[in-house]
């Protein structure tokens, strides 16, 4: 697939002046509020014309206002903390398509495409605000948990179809402003049936993102760092492995965190690894997540371990 809408029509590269003239992301960052307000106005027009119901109008406007509030809250927090950059998460279109019944569209494919079009507005708003977008989709990794009778090939076929929908939703958004997260969607459990990374890593890397966030700290998946000895991470992309786990009560020692970071850096290169947690600490409504005090202690250990790893890899501790 061409990286630009016109990419398949011309053989010669685009002139640099044309690239600069048509580039919009840097300009859009100043207009994200107006973009969302424009979407709200358009929604009201659709309701007035009878295309959508008053109930649908209210829900859409509520969602758009929530996006705006989340963006502005995060931007204020980043400014106060002195952070250079921040990312905001948003769900993949494939996830609600598999959890919320389709009551309107003729086919499952039409339903997914409609969700992708809708979520793309949220994605653009996040990126236009100058934030990095993180798209979350557990079903890339944990489809097997939902369909235990499926073969590996059937799982791969499903995952491949989801990758196409995700890339459709990300069309036109620069890869370096996107990171993608997948996980196994569970917290404290035996997890003996998790699909191994080696069976879907090639499909994961087809997602149009600049970074990939995966579970790599819990006992079921820590060994999978070895996958990257055989799989080449595409140029200009980074891996975001978990080095503290969201599903284990024990708080990782900073030295262990540092060892995990250095291990990935030794395989991929120190510039291509961003240390993270396996998944969010409040991902389940069942109440089985670790206590918030434990979560904060794990994040502190993550920060301390990253400093130790930086000292070892760069000779610095900042």
C-alpha cells in the first residue's frame, strides 16, 4: 500500500517543496481544539437533518468533549512536569468490534470499517495536539484465549485481518507519532494458554506504528526477548518492552529492571528500546489488579532501573 494517497500514481519521489507545502501535522497541532469543535458542529448539522437521532447526537458530542478534556488535561500535566513529550492511549477499532454487538451494519467488515473511520477522528485529534498516539488492542495477542480451539494458522488469519483494519484507521497519520500496544488482557491468572510472540510477531510489525509495546516482564513471556535475536525490527522503529509486570504483586528490584533493559538493548541497540510496564495497572473491572501503592512502587523501580541501565549503556545516570 502506498504511504501517500497519490503514491501509486508516480514513479519519481515527491519534490521537497511540495512535501513542505502539503505537510499539515505541525500546523494542525495549533488547531486541534478547532478541529474538535468543527466535528461537534457537523454532528449537530447531521442531527438537525435527521440523519442521526438526538440520542446519538448527545453521545457523539459527549465523546468529542471528553477527547478534548483528556488532551488538555494531559498537556497541562506535561507542561507542569517539564516533560518533553507524552503519549495518549486510544482503543483500536478492532476491540469494540469484538466486544459490542453489531446491530446496524450488514456485515462485520462494514462494522469494523465504520469504527475505524470514527476512531480515526480521535487519533487525529491526539496527534494534532502534539501528542504521541498509542493504539491499544489486546486481541492481537490474546485472540487464542477467546478461541482456544483455533489453530495457529487460524489465529494468524484473524490477526492479519485486524492489522488491515488498524492500518486503515491510521491512514495519513505519520508512523513516528504512533505506538502500538498489545497484551493478553488478563491480570492475575495461570495464563498457560497465552499465544507465544513468535507466532504473530511478523504480523505485529506490519502495523503502521513507530513503536511496539509488548509484555516482556512476567514469567510467561520474559523469555521471549530471544525472539528478537531472530526477528529484525524495521529501521527507524523502536521496541517498548515491559520490564515491570502488572500481574505480579512482587515489586521488581531496580537491578533486575536494568538487566532486562540492557538485555533488549544488546540485541536491538540502545537507541531502539524504551522501557515500559507490561500493561496498564488498572486494566480489569474484576478487581484483581495490583494495589495502587504496589503500582507506584513498580513505576519507581522502573525509573530507578532505567537510570541504572542508562549509566551502563551510556555512562550516565540521568
